[in-house]
C-alpha cells in the first residue's frame, strides 16, 4: 500500500523542481509514488505524460498548432488511463492531484478515483484563477473546475492570497490546507556549482531581466513605460544599465511595438529552454516581475537561489512571500514607481533586493517540517 501518489503532468524540465522538492521532503517518512511528465528531470517517477507534444522535448508537432492540441489531448487521456491502473495497483491512500487545467476528462478521471477506486483526493492548486480568465464564475472552464473541486477531500494552497482567491471564486466544504511554495533551486538539475558561478557570470554594467510568458497579467506594458521613463533621463547610459526581455513573443505582440526604439533594450523573442532560463537569471543583476495580478509564483525562489536581486510589484502574491525583502517592492501598475526603483537599484547594493543564504537555508528547513506535518494530517485523515 502506498501512502501518497503525486500526479503532476506539468513537471517537464524546471517545473519538475516543485514535485522533486515535495518528494524529497517526504522521503523516508511516507511511501510515495510520482506520476509525472515524460521529461521530468529526475531518475524516479512514472514518466508517462506528453512524450510527443511537450515543448521542452522534441515536440514533433511544433509547426502544426491544432494537430498538436489534438495529439496532446489524446496523450492526456492515455496518461490518465495508465494512472488509474497505477493507482489501483499501488492501493494509494491519497492521490495528490496537481490541478493545472480544467478538462472534462480530468473530472471523469478523478470521479473514477473517488467513486470506483474509493481513494481520498487532495487537489493542489498553483494558479487558483487561470491567467487568461477573470474573477467570474460563468466560464465553462470554471464550471468544470468547480465540479473537480467538489470531488476533493482536501485543497492544498500556498499562501493566504490563494485562500482569499479560492474562497471568492469557488465553493468548498472540505479542508483547506497550506504550506509555502518551495524554493525552485536549480542545483539538483545543474549542480551546486551553478550558485558559485552566478556572480562571476555578471558583467560590469547592471542588467535587468524580464523572463517568462508574455501574458497580459505580467505587466510588460508597465515595464515598457517604466523603462522609457528611466531611459529618458538625461544621465542615462546604456553601458551601465540594460534591459533584457526573454519571452516567446511573436512579431505582432503589442510589447514588440512598446519596446521598439527604446535605448538599452534587447529582446530575445523565442521559446526559452530550461538551461537558457537559468543562465539568463544567473547573468542578470535583477529580475523584474511587474505583475498586475497572480495567485502564486515560483520565480522568486529561483532568482534568489541564483543570488540575483528581485524587483517586483506589491501585489498580494508577492507580499505574502516571506523571502522577498521590502526594498524589492514598487506600487503595482505604476510605471513611475518602477522607473524609480530601477534607478534606485543602480546605486544600491544588490543585497537589499535578495535574502541572505542563511535565510534561504532556514526557509528550506521550515518548508520540510511544514510539508511533513501537513501530509501526516492528510494521510491520517485517509
């Protein structure tokens, strides 16, 4: 019999650091099974999801958008069917299902786990409110998500902001539990030498970095206006300050026009691999996260583990992160405030914008303890 089965198909490449961190915190305390993406970067786990359509893999359908969606859905169905067999055979007490999409087939899968296999279900929600939707309860995706939530015995969230969003958007009569988001340290993938190399990778000038998907909620328009203000100052010198935008931007994306002709800006408009993602963060002096809203983010932990400074908006998601120093925050959706923060960071020591190594180590210790206590309660309830 298995105490806990973690199912998270969004674990390709660096995203797998989340499951790896949970798994290692529980190792030796409970019997576990991990059902993960085919490109999960660690040697354990049942790697059954998205062999042919994952972006971090060969992705044989990258030039066939709609065919890729169709094949990917078939891969999802096949993976969930295989997961049912695994869960049935290992007699797991609790299924920890990381809910990152809202497909009808996921509801049917979890309904079978609940009613046929009679297993307890814990749903881990990373983004309570999907980026592309609004805080409304009328979309088909939201209705399916509510049906899935109705099947859960426990909901796992990562901060008070997530709890507030969840209670405002969904109905749930079961138990809500919390533990902090893990530090997504790339060392298990790259080796601890990555930390030592980070500072030496940086040049003489100050490099500011935005990296990630160009969703509207991430505030690229705010950053564009802020950098324009900052670069418009009489004493601006592109040799001492530059901005790198690394994102899979299309040539017609509005951000391309917003940054066009702005001094000190370079754009890497392509899919960013894991290796490139870590290198860009390690080479930057500061990562800028000008988000307008969000529920959860693992980026700050990765930034800090690579000893890079952070500048971010003061939305609840970031304010609830105990690792982020007060000096890092600027008023959300206020380009002038962000421009001032960038100018301030040019002359201030980077340690003002990142926690100490000791604070990171203490966070990890507390995280392990909290995760073990939480799972003890969840498994005892099963």
